[in-house]
């Protein structure tokens, strides 16, 4: 990865299905985090990446959610949490998680 910084503090609260622009993470261009109705999951995090990396998202409760991206574009992570706001994003070289 061209940028040596791989850990980013963010505040991504649960909202609606509107895309939000990301300017502080070089490899993610936008995201949206919203509640869903599902038997196992309560939230869906969608994001668009511009660099093929593995991503780890940490929510306010300290839980982590991982997504490997083999292509650039839109990706989704589904999860259940008592405190779902995303506070930290880590980006690693593929195969790192």
C-alpha cells in the first residue's frame, strides 16, 4: 500500500442508507451504516474501496468485523452489536487477516 498509515480513527454512527463520503482513509471512498431486519444480524456496513486490501472494522463495544476485498468496488459487512458505531478501521495487505 502506498500510504504507510494503516489504522484510522473514525466515527461512523448508524444512520440511513445514504452514502457518506470518506476523505480520511485513502483506500475507502464512501460508506453507509444502517439497521437491517435479519435473523442473525442487526446492522449492515457498506463501503467502497479503491485499493485491494483486507479491512478490519471495530465498533464502540470493541467487537471487530473483517472483510477481504479481492476487487475494488462495493462490499458489505453484516453484524450484531450493542454499540454499533464504527470507531476504528484497519487496512492490511491481502491475506493479513
